[in-house]
C-alpha cells in the first residue's frame, strides 16, 4: 500500500474501506460472540499521525 492509499484507510468510514470501519465490524462481531463483553474504544488505538505527517 502506498502513502496515498494508506492515508485513505485512516479516514473514518463505514465498512472495510477504512481501518476504523473494519475495526468496528470486528469489534461488533467479538461482542456479539462473547469474545469480550464491552465494545472497545477504537479511536484509542488507531493513530494516523505518522501516515499523515507527510
């Protein structure tokens, strides 16, 4: 993945086109299947600062 594609992946969106969206899908699955009880705070562990520091 080049820098332009990586930058697009960090834009918040729904579904598998963004890191946030795909993380939300996985998080919802894990809660629904009792992998863990409460949803994770996705924003707390996704940091685009290096990718966006062009």
